[in-house]
C-alpha cells in the first residue's frame, strides 16, 4: 500500500515540481545516506554521492514507474549504484597515476601515430545510426551502459548488443582480415 506522502512525492516528481526534492530529502535522505555509507566509509564522499544521487533522481524522475517498484526501492537502487560508480571511479583514478619520468608521451613521432585511430569519428559515421548513437554515448560522452539505456530510452540488453555489433563493424574497418 502506497502512503499518502509517497503518493504526493510521486505526483510532484512526475510533474517536475521542485517541491518533490525537498520532500524526498526530508523523508529519504537519512536512509539513502545509510545505504551509501555501507559502500563508502568516508563521510564527505558519502555526502557527495548522496548529492549526486538526488541529482540523478531528479534527472530520471520521469522514468519512475510505480508498477515496477516502490519509490524507496527505486531511490535505493539509484543511491546504491551511484555509490558503486564512485568507488569504481576512485579505483580507476588511483590505478591511472601518470609517472612522468617513465612516460614517453612526448617522444611519439608523427609516423608512429596510426592515422586510422585519429579519424575514428569518420569511421564511426560509416556505421548504422543505431550503432553510432550507442558507441558515441558510451565512448565519447562517458556514459555507463545503464546511463545510456536510461538516457536513450533503449533497453540495456539492446545497448549491449548494439555495442558489440558496432565494435565488430569497426574492427572490420581497422583490421580487415
């Protein structure tokens, strides 16, 4: 059974009424912070993730479907996934520290550059538009597969299939064997 306040919040969200964020924060921020703290120990980072979660909630409010999940379940998933993304992002940054003394980035000569790689967008334009859209979202706009699915309103399985096919087609261009 849906509570009256939950019903009010859902209605406000669906109408893009900014009052929804205040109510969401008032009724759910502590619980969502607890969810995030199970993934992220640092309070400051957890607060940042909570903020990012509320931004995502607002951005994807029109995608909430009460027939698929309770409001808290939907909010929980967004907060939890945002926390996981933050942890992965931090691990990625730590693993990619540049060692300037061993870097050869300034030693590359122009004849060592693969010209095909430099014009990847040109080759991307030779693919069907449905593959272009997915590859562009994932590689050039930095979206996760789930974010691309949500943003493009394409099922996640279709995103994965189009990515696989699109990359296979690009491979044929770069490595015609």
